[in-house]
């Protein structure tokens, strides 16, 4: 007998990330709860993804210099804010 495996609704998104901030852009790949991005200046940003119970997703990223950005996502896009109050918007495709 064949069984169909159920996919959990609480899965972290995977794919190619594209984020734009104030005069800068970041792009990279995420698989599961780990994301690695590179910005226009060549800095690497490492992040983690926490899936919340209400189908929202929380992101936290940190670069090599200790700068941080964090935010949330619904099913439509990503909204992040850095330490200086600048807003970063993006999506996963």
C-alpha cells in the first residue's frame, strides 16, 4: 500500500531571496531555516528563519561586522528593519 507523506505547514521557505534597502540590495539562497545573502558591497549576511504558529515567519540576519537586520514575512513578501531604522523589502522566488 502506498502512503502519501503530509507536508507540514510550518516549513521554512526555500529558494532565492531578493531584498532591497536604502540604496542597497541583497540576494542569496535559503534552504530550510538557514539563509546566506550577499549585498552590493560584498558583505556576507547569515540568517535564521523561525516559523511561527500563525503562518508568519521571523527572520534574523547578521553580517561579518556585527550589523543586524530582522523582521517578519507573510505569504506575500518580506519586511526587515536594520539597527538604524531603515526598511528592507523583498521576496522569495
